C-alpha cells in the first residue's frame, strides 16, 4: 500500500511490521514522532509489544539490553544527545552481541545548541561496534529497518539506521508500506545466540580476564567483516520479495567519470540531480552513494571507484582537528590498496545548513581545476 | 574447582558467558585483613555490678525464649525478681540507646524475667561435694546469698550463718514492703536455698559459734552488713524523739504498726534510706518532710524514688542543714536549721555553704536520721585489717587473712544490693581460685566494650521507652501495697525490641546478606567467614548493626 508519509513515519511503520517484543522510548527532537507513533501502534493494538517509557536514553538502552538478552526483538529511536547519552551502553550491547535495532535521526551535536541535521552524532559512535546505515529516502528508511533486523539477528550485532533530521524525518513522499505477511516471510522469529534463562543460569558480560577479552573482540571483528557479504544476500532476498534493492555502496555513472562524488544520506539525492545537470554541461561526473558506514565497505568502494578519476568526498560532519570522517576512511582504504586517486574533501551542511546543487557544482569545478589541494578542507557553503 | 582457560578463539563462545562458578578464584589471597565474629561486652553489662549478660538475655526475651533468658540472668544474678524491683539500675546509665532516644528500661525487663522464673521454674537441689571444701558464709543478705549461690553452683557445700530468725538481711529489714513485697523475697530466697545451701538461723558468729570454729571451713565469706547508723554529733541528737531511720525501717519491716496519724515527721538525709523512711512514715499517717542538705537534683536517691515520694505527698526541703535539736515535751521536738547556698566552682564541683542569718526552726513529733550506716567491726575477728569504718578487702573480696573473704555493705563504700551481689559473686570466684590454687586474675574476662560509635545506628528507628504502671498515689499512701506494678507483657516485648544487642550477635544475617564475595557461610545461626574468598573489604563489619565483628590483621602490624 502506497502512502505519502514522512521518513519518521516510514521508520515507525517498518518497526511495527518487524513485530518487536519490547519498545523502549524517550523523546528527543527530531526523533520524537517515531516514539509517538510506536506508542500509538501499541495503544491501538496494531503492535503487540511491551512499550516501556523510561527516564533517559541511557535507560532506554539498558532496558533494551535486558529485553534482548531474554531473546526478545527490540526497537527504539533516538537522536543526537540522546545517542550520546547511550554511548556506554552502545558498547555493552555490541559486546554482548545483541541484535538491537535503533533508528537514529541525525542531529548535530551541541553546543552551539541545535536541532538540525548533520552526522556527527552517529559518526561519533563509530567505534561502539554497531552496524550503521544511512538513508536517502523514506522508502529506503522503511526498507533498511526491515533489513537491519534480518541482518542483525543473523550476525548477532546491533544495527543503527540513520535518517537525516528534518530533511528526511519530517518531509513527505510516497512510500510503499509492505503487507505484514510479506514482512513475516522475510523476517521470521528471532533465534537468539544465547539467552537469559532461569532453568539454565549463566552470568553474562561478567569480568573477563586478559586471557579471553582479546579473542572475544577478534571474533566480533571477524563477524563484522562477514557482514559486508551477508548484507548482500539479505538485500538480494529482500529484493526478491519486495522488488527493491539497497546495496551498501551504489555507483552512479562512475565508469567514464573524471570526477566522482562520494557522499551519504539525503545529500545523495541532491547529488543525483546535480550530476545530471553537470553532465548536460559536458562534465563527466559520477556519484557513489555510501549507505553502509559500519562495517566500512572498503572493497565495494574500490570496485565502485575506478583507478584514475578524482574523488570528491562531501562530508556532512566534522571531526575537529582532522576534517571529514568519510574522506579519512576512504583514504585509508585507498592507500592500503595502493590506489592513487586524488581525494578532495568538502565539509558541507553542518548543523542543518542546506547542501545545494550550486554548492556541489562549485565543489566539483574547484576540485577539477585544482583550485584547492587534495589535502585541504573545502568549506563548502561556509561564510568563511 | 579448576579454572578453564581457552587455548584458541574457535573453542570460545561468542560472548562473555559463564560456563561454571568462580570457586577457582581464591579472592581471599588478595586480602590482608579478615573479619572475625567476636562478641563484645555491652556497656550495660559492664556497668552492672553483678555482671549480668544483659544483651544476651534480652535477645532471648525478644525471641520469647524465657527459660533460656532466665538461665542467662541466673548465671550471675541469683535474685532477678528482687533486683528488678530494688536495684537502682546503673546498667541504664550506660545504655548506648540514649544517643538515639532514651535508654532501655532494663530493670523492668529484669523484673519480668525474674517473676517469670518464680512462676515457672522449680529449683532442683544440687549435689555438693564435701571433698572440694566446705564454705562458711556469715550473713544472709544479698552479698552472703550471692556468694553461697555461686559456690553451691560450683559444687561446694555452703553453710550460711544468720543471727536473725529469718534470712535476707537488709533485703528483709531495710527495704519497705511497698518496694519489695515479702512474698517476692520469700519465694526468691527459697528458690536459692533449695539449691542445697544449709541455712543456720539464730546463729550469731562470735556468740553462738566462734570464729575459731569457722576456721575449720575451707573458706569463710563474711557479709555481716552495715547496720550502725552514723552519728551527727549535734546537740540533742540523743533525745528520744530522734531515731535512726534504719532502725525505724527495721521495726516497720518486723511488723510494728506505728501510729503516726496527725504527727509531723522530719527525715534528715538525702539517700534512699531517707526516702524509704519518709514514705513508710507517710503510710503510717504522718505528715512528712525530708530535710536535704543538697538541692533536689543532687540528692543521692534515684529521681524515680523522689518523684514517687513527692506524688504521695512527701515534702522535700532542699538546702537545709540541721544545727541541733531541742526538747519541747515528751512528744515534741524543735529542730534548729540553717539554710545553705549552692555554689558550683570552676571544675564543676558543687559546694554548699551556710547562708548568713538564715537560722530557722521546725517543730515535729519525730525525727528520723538517715545519714548513712557503718559496719560493726567489733564483731569481726581481731586479726583482720580494718580502717575506721569498714573491713579492708581487695577487688576479689580477699581480706588480710588467708581463707577469709568479705563483701557487701561490710566492705563496700557503695552500699547497694547490686554491689553486694557483685561482691558475693567475685568472692565466690576468688574462693574457687584459692581452693584450686589458681590465680583469680585468670578468671577475669578479657573485656572488650562496644562503644556507641561502633554501632550502625542506621538500623535502628527512634522508639520511645515503654513505661511501667504505678499504683495511684492516693492508694499508695494508705498502705504498703507494691507501688511499681511492672510492665504489661505487651510493653515488655515492645521495650525489649528496643535493645541494640550491643556487641552481641543475634543472627540478623546482615554479614551473610551483604558479603559481596559470598564468603560468609551460615550454619545453625552461626557464621563462618571463608578466608579463601574473603577479600577483607570490611562491608560486614560496617553493616553489623551491633559491633559483633572485628577486622583482624592477617599479617603485619595491627590496624
């Protein structure tokens, strides 16, 4: 059934269709409408779940960890400072290998106090051991939540599905909401790896000596590495059932490109439109959409970006003291692979400033004409 | 149990999940200290001259284990029904509970358990072994009875020599019926003598039997009391209308019915004897005034006694000194008085001095003098060392002569029932030590005292002290009915629940519950700390409400 809905509504519908057993909620802009909708689904009997209202995001995650350890499927949504407050427990959830799925509606970190979008909130959590996905559209948000459950429960790792605050969370577009039986076919009941069970008591996550901690981290890393392949089988199965595909990396007109833009989330949509216009001007511009940030799909990126063209990374984030986080990760992959593409870095759209086609066009041209060095930051759209 | 260590990641689970217990982990090896359950003495017990193990028997009352509680009391105190009534309870002064609200009413609880014993416990005759050595006790007051009681319990045959026709000494002759009813006294004494103590009444040592004859006993305990009222050395003190208060009390206790209706009685003194004499005279119909040298607050008699006397109508004239007496007629006497003033010096000492030009006189029909009593030392063997007013003894009641021991009012400056009982018990210990050729010091306990700062008061809620029911003052003064009716059973249980059980483990389970290493094991209300696992964190010591656990250093220096 197609409906014109917001990204938050799409994510909430997906969560409902996934039939979680426990939903813990705590409000924060711009995520709140997800929590509200989940509460409404439960109140109207459309979702048979235990909805727990707690006193902070820290407790949200604690509640979900406890629930997930019993074998329950769990869901929550958060944003920015709420996510930061969960930080300690994000590590815990990943270390305990719990397939918790969480929607994070991206909002820049304060202070300066802000409610608008950039990606520093979720990217700050990159080392917590959560899988991270970024969505371009409301449809993708819905589909990614469903895929996240499938994937998380296969690999026993938590998944974070990121939606750009306001750009995606609060704008409407037509979305196909799948039928429940199709979702049920795609997403069977969770079979937990381990579970809290009073008839078979164990302690979980207790003090682990140096003799064993290292190996447990190794195993989690190995599992993360396998995700890069497993997500493809999950996406293929999803595609068979629902007719839509969301690869971790999508290459758009890269084969003949002299310059390729790499970016995430809603900026991808703007870039799709902009490269069409640039190609009409005769510039051979390509685009790589990075949907999956963790695990980092290095092999897919090397495949999507041929040797030769320049690369322009549009980072909607800023790691103070370094620059854009995506460009840094990309450089790491390329250097390790012996690739010498020139990689240009643009910081754009911080704290909810729009990333416009004009800015993208300008950045492409500046990069092409060596108007700034590959190692420098291009403060795109900044009043610098 | 052995600890499993994986040799490769393949055999490991995906998460940190326990596969077995952690008994392999001997956390006790980390510690330098270990908690030891060690009972200590509560201050009430230390302050009790008899040494009754108060917290232990109170805990047993809490559990309604009355027989066990009674037995604990009787280990040290032969007559709880009596002391529960007449002892001035120094135990309550020491009670740690006073820092939270009010001290425990220990005397009411002692009286309760004493009465319970009289009702429910029958004395069985004990076997005494003449081979161990026969003991003579001279005097059947509280000191003599206490010594005899403890010795018969140790298996020594004891003979008590009493010059009067009835046993009890000052308990019988000095304490009025309304404070200590004769039926209680008789039953309590019977329960003690029935243990097999030989009692020879109407037998005055030095007259009916010689001291030399007593020397044939293995040991002799002398407790002949202090019956000689002190003289004031004032003009007119030998007039017929001036009478020692103790003499008056003895006569009343022997059954003499004084008719003092409409008479004015003046009592000189400020101790319990003065109060007893005043309240007794009141009951014979007199109008009574007590002339006290000190202020009411500094009187020696207990505040409760003074309060009850005032309720009954006794008048207290504070800060009055007597200068002499004048004969008016065979029935009347003038008492010349002077007012005193009270001064507190820098070190807090109170001094009284005469107020100039404050002479006045009172007229009365009878003057009762309660200025203290001394022992009659003439009746004692010549070779015992004495000072001007009492027999010289050490802390164990040993006199200057081997095998002769003494206690009670004869030897003590603190002339109370409790101290007399304590001196009898100590002498019994010393006699045993002497006969077994041991050092009496070895019998003394190593005393650790629980201070109020060692308690964890978080475990105790403020609860007011229960009260005893007293006879109405109007009913009291027209007879000799017992004034203090004790506490109800309900009040007893409420009151005993207020006891902190200082220094005394009562199996509250806190050490067991709070141990983070599960290193405290419990078996039959006894706790054991497993040193293999105890990290020495001291949580159990902190959480013990009653200071019954100590942290001991495993090695190295003391904490």
